[in-house]
């Protein structure tokens, strides 16, 4: 580890943030955060208990009424100052994400830009919360429809986008007037802790945002979710965990937002611009080392162009530079841990056992860290596990189709429905795909779709609710209708 890396890590808080104070876990326990490229411990952070979680909720509840009554312009200004601070500290955040998550610096830099935009977007939305007023159709009364903050909210964020997933939840909640408790992922808590330090500098009042880091999500989450004072739960992660959280939330009828698993189809029709399709495939598959819910998982390519498409992507993939994300020119960093390596290995082995061909890559790399070769598989059969499971790794799996109906059937043959990608130069076909493919989002002739101004979310078992866009703030507002006499 370099001297500058050590200095940055020393500047990151390693305690819990509760009620505006940095405090140790009640037990004094800590857990290690490791660099997945070297397996080196980069920081020890506080390991919260169930008691700490309840203390964090206490602080959020105590601050709720005052924060809800805070003028929207004041909330907006705090978020805007937080955006400016993120820009000021973009280099620190970039390096920090690379150290704890492993992604190349260029990827981390892109996430800082993307994550910061949620702060700017929702600073603008905070002052645009509206209602309506009017007479009843019968003329017997006057209707007032207003929007109120949902109330104290609990966020469980994932490890793969440690800044963007925090800002995408925290920013709309604060804009709406909700206080929050955040439980960042065990594997990557440092970015969230650093970001909350910036919120503190931006002037956020004590208790409005509280952060509890823990080696056991269930230990701290269960009592918070069971507490009747909590009114909102938002989670980004796997579908199996999301189902359990929805079940827990049902007891108190919590508002929930769930951004869950994906199994994105990437459909390439025979009339596609192959140059653009290959560029899109590289972006949709290998962004974040393939560790993204929006990553293309199933490449469904027309049989007449499959060989050429396969050859082109293989040439690009085989030339990718692998290494620690801090190194110049690295495009593929490590996977997050050994479990991720084992999953990729098992899915590739299953595909090849069923007849797929490895065109490049195909295995874990020896040595220190959790590295897996960027891989291209062709001739993937329809019974392969890799077409059913979200691989979350740098493996591009190609299967073929012969007509439009078959392509749609293959794309929809999954319980997931987060995002899809379609390449065609036929405008009418593109519009048919928008209507026919069952996903909450689509990239039509483009391989990266995320934008703070757009609603992010899926259908089927990919979740409920939307984050981003003007839709995002409504996840933290409840509608109240009041009737007054006509006279």
C-alpha cells in the first residue's frame, strides 16, 4: 500500500455515526475491510450490534419532526453543498472505492460523477414537491391534496456501487423530509462513511442520517425493521434476500423499495450496426467487472451474424488489461471475494459441459487477489445455468436465435425483469421490443442506461419501486387528501 493510500484510509471514519456523533460499537467490536486485489486489510471498522441499530433508529425518530418541518430550500441547499463537496473530494472517493471494492480507477471516477448527480438532482426536486387544490365535481366541497414525508427510513446498500447506491437512496429521502438509518455492505463500508462525513460538513443536522456498519446485516436489521416507528425500507441486493426483507416488512406494513436481481438479455438482430453492438456489449457486460445488476447476462444474437459478433467481442475481450484497479490502464480488476470466483467457475464449467465453447479466458487466475479472466463463451445451450443465474462476473455468454418471436421468448424466459438491451436499425422493430420485452428499463442501441434523472427499477422478481428521476422522490412521500366545506 502506498503512503497516499494509507493517508486516505486514515482519514476515513471507522466508527458508527449516530445522532450526529461518531461512536464506537456498544461492544467495542470491529471487523476488517479488505482490498480484493491483494486481500490486505485496509481498515478496521465498528461492528454494530442490534442495540446500536436501535440507537440509530432512536436518533432518526428524534430528528424526524424537525427535519420534516425544515424548509424545502434549506434541505435543497444542504444537498447542493454535499454535491459540491463530492466534486471537491472526487479524487479521494475514486481511490477509496478502488481500494475497498477493486474496480479500476476509471470506473470509480465514473461512479463518483454518477453518484454525485443524485445529490444535485434531488436538491432540485426538494423544492418541487407539489399537491393540488380544487372543487369536488359536485361543488359541495374543496379538495386539498398534499404530500408528506413517509418518515424514518432504513436503507441496506450493496457492495458493488458504494457511493451511488448510498446517494441514490439518501438524497431523495432527505429531499422529501425523511430521516434515515443506513447499513452499508460489510465488504465496502468505507465510501459511505467518508460520504457521510461530507454530509456532516455540508451542514446536515444531527440525527437526520445515521450509519451503522456491521459484519452481520441480519443482526442489526431485524430489530430495526420490526420497530413500529420505522416507516420505510429500501434495499438493493439479491432477490432471495429481498423476499425475506419484504416478508419482515409486512408485519408493520412498511413502504418498501426493492432493487433486486437481474438477468439482462442483450439482443442483437441481423440488421444491427455491429460496430455499435460490440461497443455496447463491452460496456453492458464489463462495466464494474460485470458486477452490476444492470450487466448484460445473456447475449442473444441472430444466427446469421453470431460468428462475426463472437469474433469481434473475443478480440476486444482478449486484449483487456487485468490487474489491481490503481494500476494505469487496467480495465478488469478483481472480483469481490472467493465466493464470486467460485460462482463464475461453476457457471462456466456447467456451460462448457453442456456444449459451449470458450473463445477466450475461462478461469480464475493464480496468485494473490480474486481475479477471474474476462471470458467469452459461444454456443451456450438453453439449458445452461448461466442463462438462468445472474453471474456477476466478466463472462459474456452467447446463444443464438432465428426470428423476432424467438428472440422475445428467450429474452422474457426469466423470473427477472430489470433491464434489457436491444440492437436493431429497424425503428418499428425497436418500438415493438419496447412493448414486448418484460423489463423495467431498456437500452435501445446503447449499452449503459443509468442516469440520475431517469427512473431506475424493474418488474417481476427484479423488485418494486423506482429510484432516480422525479419518480424517486415519491417513494418517500405519502399522499394526504383533505376535504373542506364549499363555504
